[in-house]
């Protein structure tokens, strides 16, 4: 059959809801900035033209998800969505192309009780990341929690308690290819040291003409550094190893399957549990499919199945690649290395204290019954449906290409410091290069850039560099691991080309006038955990040498 090709992309969706934007003056935004102490998280969203602060929970959900919300079961114990969500996890993370999709039984309002009992309510699963039936009660290993940072908090608080009981006062190090801000904050609050091990030289490399033939996976863990760190500290001082997919801190860059496999090998060589921060699992799988040899013919779920086969557990904010507005999860492999390391056993090898039971107690006491973990029944159903939406290649392809369009727009406009290629959820600019290396780290000029972008053009971004990642509070060794960037997050299924063109024009204009961008000082909250969420700031003029 003849194909009639066009040189423009084929549409894949319609927009049925329009959100109108108010007309806001520069003077009004300036007044609001002063009133909110120049903290971008505190600036009123209703006064923005484009909000690129975060892609977390900002998704425009599909019609399939909205319809699923009407099937939400708000029962306190074992609502229908509980079974559907756990099985959606099994489908997208473990089953590959052999999915069960019990969500379809619920969608058809199945009244065959025996069928529901046999295929939904009483199914037994064990041995993977998502126990089911009596196994989930006896050895709980999957914990529904409303967002990723809460899942991290549950995990690290309990790990801290267990480690302190075993060796009081001891300091541990948790390496990663790039801990995100909340992960790093939770690790610090447990008294441990986060380390980010990646190739910074590769990250800042600019390809010829702005394009690589194949994505070089700049988010990879530097495995030589990882093994050197373990040998230097001793495996007993490294309780967990984390890989963030995609690597948000390192500019949303993807991680190759080969790197995941090697990190898993190294971790298991030293009997250290290997964990994922899997918030953007689908985007990472897309990059592997498109760029890594041997994966072009594999589906996103098949690639995800292999990725998750290498980890011992994971946390995830599913407000990202759950394609939903709310949701998170903590899971570990049944009777796997994490379970063995953090459970206590009797001399005969029988279980004394199951770490999963302790995590469940923490989940219930802090976030709610394990059937819902702080989420409403309708949110659970939207998330279950969204996991399948996020695994669609056409959706991922359009999303990643939208990010690249924005990055290329900055690059072609002559803006220095654009990280290329774009990641899967946003575009990052290296603030050191943007300011011609004239601004010292302690000037927090990247935050000044963010504030000025709000003031002039009503565009909100996220500074994820020297200010947010607490450069001034780190050791020299840790300072070298900070990427001083500002992130332009692209909300899923929401922004048009018109939005992106406006952002490109605004950043181009601000770049050309960068000498006037103010520096920032912290007035209050310098030492608060995750200070960027609540610190008070003020602007001050750059010196002549900094202009």
C-alpha cells in the first residue's frame, strides 16, 4: 500500500478544555515578587503567563483518565482501585508485552463475582516488586503513597532508624548518578552524605551544530567513580546505591540500559541494595529504545521490564510518568537484597523483624491505610490509567521532541549554556556559561535569572543549581558535583508551539540584557532543609566586574 508522507508531524490528540490567562503588568508581578520575598515557589500561579516550575503533577490528563476517575472507589479498606493500581504496576514494570489489564474489568463494571475474585481480588503474587493477596499482607513490599518525596521520607526515616540501632552515631554515604533535591534533602535529614557521580565534562559538551547522531546518555552514573567510592569508604558504609531515571539533577538526561546493568553488577558485587528513583521511567525507556543498540524493536513496557529487573527496589513520584496529578510508590523486591539487608533474622534464619512490616506501619501512621496511602479512590484510578498512557510511544516521542524544539530554539537564538540534547521532561541552561563565568557561585545569579524571567515576562522556571542544591553548604568535593542550572520543565500534554516560541523569545531578550540581571542573597532560611521551598531572598545589583 502506498504511503503518502508529509514533512509535518501527524497530530495525535485534541484539546477540549481551554484555560484563559489574565493580563498582568510588570509592576504587578514586581509587587508580588517583593511580597513573596522573591521565592519563586511562593509566587501566585494565577499571575503567570507560562508556568515551567515543575512537570510534577501538572499533567493535562487524557479523556481515558478522566473517565477512569468516575470509577474511583472511596472505600477505606481494599477499594477496587487498590487492586487495579498494583496490577498496573505489574503490567508496566514487570510484564512487558504480556499485560493483564484488569483495569478493563472494572471499566466494564463486571458483575461476575467469581471472575472478579479470581482475576482481581484474590490473586496471589510473590517474588517480584509487587506482592499480592496474602503475600502482600505477610511480606508487604509495595506501598502506595501520594507522591515521591513522601515515599522517600518513609524509606529514609526507616533506614536511618535501623542503621542507628545497629551502629549508633555512624555516618553513611549514599551515591547516585544524581540525587534530586528532595532525595538529597531526605538523605541529609537521616544524617547521611549524598554524592552525585556523573560525567560533568560530558554534560557541558556541545555537539557540532547542536545535534548528536545518537543521544550519549549524559545521565549515566560514572561507574569508575562509584567503585572507587565504595572501595574508599568500605561497602559497610554505603547502605544504598541510587540511579535516577531520567537524571533530573543532571539536566533530565537519560541513563542507558548498559549503565543500569553495570551499576547493578557493582552494587551486587558489594552486596549493596540497588535502588531507582523512577519518576521518569517511561521517558528513560524511550531514550533507550531510540538510541541504544538492540532496543529499537522493543516496546516501552518491554524495556521497562528489563530496567526494573536490575533493581532491588525503587521510589517514584508518579506525578511525572504516571501521567497523573497525584501519586507515588515505594517498592522493593520480595525476599531480595533490600529485604535481607534491612530485616532482622533469628539464628535459625527465620524472620524476626520484616522491614516491609515496619514500612507499612510508617505508611499507615503517616499517610493512611495501605489500600490508599493518602490518595483518593478517583486519583488512584486516574493514576492506574495514566501508567498505560505514559507507556505509549507516540506520546513519548512527541513529548521528547517538544523538549528538543525548545532547546534548539534557545541554541539557534544564540543563548549560551543550553544543555544539549534536551532531556525528556525539560530544558536546562548552564548559568555559569549564560553569565560568561562572571558570577561567583555565592551570588546565586541563576535564581536572579529565574526572578527576572518572572518579573519581565511572567515565565516561572526552577533554579536547580547553586542556590537550590546548597553549593555554599557543601564540601569542595560535593561542590564539584553541582550542576549550576535553571530548568524549564514542560508540563505533560499541555503546552503548544506558541507557548514555547514565547519562552524562546523571552530568554533570548533576557540573555541579550543579562548584565542587568540581579544577584540574590538569602535573608532568612539559609540552613533550612530544602531551603528553596521556603527561604526569604532579596535582590542586589551585580558589580561592574560581574556585568
